[in-house]
C-alpha cells in the first residue's frame, strides 16, 4: 500500500537471496553467505533487545533512532 502511495513498484523478495561479491559479481561461497546471515540475525536480535529495553516509544520517531541502535549493536559484534 505504501509503495502505491509514493508511486513505487513493490519487488517481492524470494526466500533464497544469495550474496554476491562486490568486486567479481560472482556469488560468495555458501560458508560466507551463512556466516553473514548469522551475523545479521545476531545484530537484529541485539537491536531488538535494546529497543525493548529502551521502550519502543523512546526509539520510534525520537532519539536514539532504530538505525542508531543497529549501528551501536554492530560495533559490539
């Protein structure tokens, strides 16, 4: 609905979203893809915990923004 309101096309993401090497354009090895996925999941879990600790009302639309919480969490990984 939001995409329609801003005149953008929605692209459905498929379950398999392989990572590609930014230099060669080739898919990265499965071991690397799996490791990055685990790190992303850990980062998002940590960010969610921090938002829960702060209270969502303090994060949504106010400082610290959710993006800031994610960046702080990423520094701790």
